[in-house]
C-alpha cells in the first residue's frame, strides 16, 4: 500500500496534444472497402515528449462499425491508424499510472478528414497535403498524491512549458491563422459593401432620371 496522502492546495499540470491527421487514399483500394482516407489519432506530449511516466494507457473508442472499436494502446506512441470514409466522434480515455490514484480522463475528438478552408488566400488545398485537427490541452492534477507529484517533478523535461515555448508556439500559430482568416473576411465584406453601394447609386440614378 503506497502513500495516498494528497497535497492540500497544490496543483500540477502536464501539456498534451491530441487529435488526428488524415490523407486521402486517392483511389488506392483497401480491400473491397469504400474507404477514402487513412488517418491517425494520437495523444502526445509536447515535442513528442514521452508521456508514459504518467500515462499508463490510452483507449480510443472508434465508431461501432469498426472491427474491435475499443483500441487500447499500452505504450507510446499512443495512437491508432485506420482507414475510413467519414468524420465521427472518437472517445479518448487516458488512464494514468497506478501511483497517481487518478481516475481516467475522458476526451472527445471529432475526426477531421476534409479541409474546411483553402490553403491560403486563393490556394485550393493540395491533393496530397495531410489535413490535421489537433487540440492543445493541459491536464491539471489537483491535490495530487505526493508520490505522484514526485514522479511528475522528476520527469519534468517540459515542466516550465511557458519558457520552453512549444505549446506557446502552437497557440501563437493557431492565433496567427485565425487573424489571417478574420483579415480576409473583413476584406471580402468591405468588397461586398462597396459592390452594393455602387448598385444602390446606380438604382438611385436610374430612378431620378425617370
Ligand atoms: C460518419 C466505418 C469505415 C455520418 C456522416 C465511418 C463510420 C461511421 C461514420 C467510417 C458520420 C468503417 C468501416 C468496415 C467497413 C458524417 N467507417 N460516421 N467500414 N459523419 O469511416 O462519417 S464514418 S469498418
């Protein structure tokens, strides 16, 4: 029986990235299926840091129509590669190491196969470019068992994630992409307004000429 004393008022967190990438099969047949894409869903540390010091296993619950839909991955990389044709919700259950005394954590991810935007202003998405959908998150352990706290501390290559920047960089990049989409939307809207102004002017001119 290990010490289950919890550290009152203490919290410690670990960053993770979870989600999927997908590439089209472009007609390459997988058996006699109608599958159109190959995809990989994963739970990873920042910069692919090994997270097995606090993650014991990850269960990925796929759509029931898949063979063996509950895929349990017991060692890194915590990922599943499959083929399919559609976008559905995957339930991700992260089980922590025994010493943690923590309950499993459930996350949800909607598989993304199709680009929802172009690759940049006026650029269609390249046929073979992988489509990705990843979420950055931080698992917060509130009042951890002290032996688990020590495990987290001892394996803290990215214990100061804000300084080491990777997730920072991740969110900054996402933010930059969002800014670019908003910029583009503002320009498109301004063009539309200008067009409609012109049309109003023309119609008014026509009316007053009558
Ligand atoms: C969606 C099942 C390949 C509905 C439309 C999907 C399963 C469920 C899906 C899939 C929803 C698997 C197999 C043997 C044969 C929009 N596959 N649901 N086929 N989103 O891709 O896509 S897709 S196992």
